[in-house]
């Protein structure tokens, strides 16, 4: 009994470790002596109001932008739901969509909504239904940079477009100097990094450049990088790592990667009264202007990249969980709904801000929860 009690206390202590000083886990592990109870339908209702339906292994893949959120969600969920194993691989949005369309995964994570041809193909996988986009994670795409002696850097859309297209090559270029009159800019060569894999983050970043600096960014937005300049690295982890170790580097990645690696981020001159910093709150202000353009159970959003609202950071992305509206595989349906219900819940959304993400606006989150409940 003493050994069992010691092991139980050790497990509880491990589950209570905070991810950061400001972050409290919304669900923790529990053994058979916990206060969890069983509902009449056989589902266990565990700590943090996580309802555990289904069992077995749940495979999913896609967006690396949501990796840090997904890691914590999976940890919390599996601590509560002992009979469900979730394996999420951050392979990138493009690869995640392809695996879902091949029937290899229960759901996919993507930083851009399904295209019409992908929706059509999804009907071969989810019989009698189709793939839908459920927004789940919001947040800023930070522009991280590594430039010794420059701790406060302001750029605008046109300058960013020219940097990433190789038209501005030195950090003391007049266009950069004009936006940073008090900074001592070195003549260091700019090392611009972009994603080598197909990425929804790339698509959202290039949507911003196209919408706000069309004359300086002649390329169509896409998951694959179109400009011929710059250097490539794999995933958000890859490009953020290159920025951290390379003097003169600049790249785009989710704020959580900048925070985790202590990377300085650019403030954007949007035309508002003051340059806007990449923060969760500032991203939420921009996401709140998004419009739902999906139909039926599909909740695809259209973001306003041209916002000039005070404090609204416009380079944002929304990561979708892509799943069938109906016709999902019977052996994973219950577990999929349980997990998506948790991450869309107030408990699931509440942990995002501590990781550098932006929780969904209340009205959108409510619709997501309703549509998750309707999945069959």
C-alpha cells in the first residue's frame, strides 16, 4: 500500500508540473481513486470536464503551427482519457491534408481551409459526407529576426515583401532606415529564411503580402514558397532555429516559436497610430474581424489582412481541424469527437494564450462546438 501511495503521489506531482509560470493545466491525470465518475452511457467524465468517449489509437497530422498547442492538448486529454492514445505528427498542412484525403488519419490540422478540389476528393474518404474546416487555433505569425544591437525593429508590408523577394539585401537599406530612425542599423547582409515544406503558415504569410503589398509581391499565395530568393528550412521549428543561430536572419513563424527561443520580433507599421506588436491579444483583435465564408457545417474564415484598427496585428493565421461532417470511420469517431470537443471547449481554449496563441472569438468558438457535436 505504501508503494502504491508513493507511486500515485509521484504521478499526480508529474501531472501538475506547469508548462510555464503563467500557465495552469486545465486537466490532470487521475487514477482509479480519483473523483472521476462514469456516466450512464459508459463515458468517463474526468477532471477538467473532459468527456472520454471511445478508445484506441487516434492518428492525426498536419500543421506545425499548432504543434505547441496540440502537445499540451494531447497531454491533458490523455491524462484524463486513459483508453485513448493520440498521435499527432506536425508534418505541415499540405502533408496533413494529403494523409487525411488518403484515409490515413482521423483528422488533419491545416493553417488554410480546404480547396474545392480537396473537398471533392474528401468525399471518397468520408462516405456520404465531406471534409469540413473547423477553426480551432488562432494566433499571430511573428516576423522573427536576429540582428545584434537592434532590439526594436519596425517594418511595413512593402518592405517585408521586398526583403523576402530579395530586393532589399542589407539591413541598413534606406527603406528600413526610414522606418527605424532611432536604430543603429548595421550593413549586415539579410538572410531571409522560408519554409521548404508545403505550409499553411507560408500561405497565410503570402496572403498578407499579396493583400497589402501587391506591387512588391507578384506571386500568388500558396502553401509552397514561390519567390526564388532566400534560404529554406523545414517546418516552423526549422526556420525559427535558423533565425536563432544566424546573424542577420529573418523569417516568419508562429509567435510560440519566437517565445520559446527568445527570438526578437518585428513590429508592423499598418497605418495605425502606432506600430503593432505580435501578441495574442493583438492577433485576437484582427481575428475578430474575420468573416465565416464556409457553408453548412464548414466554418472556413476570411481574414482581413488590411485592417488598420488600433492594436490589431494583421499577419494572423487560423488553424483548422479538418474532419468529415459525416461518414467518419466508426472505430475512431467517438474518440475524435471527444478530443475535438475538449480542444474547442472553454477549458481547451483557455490554455492557448499562455502558449502564445489567440483563443477563438466567443461567437466562432460556440459555432465550432455545435458543429463538433453534429459530426457523425
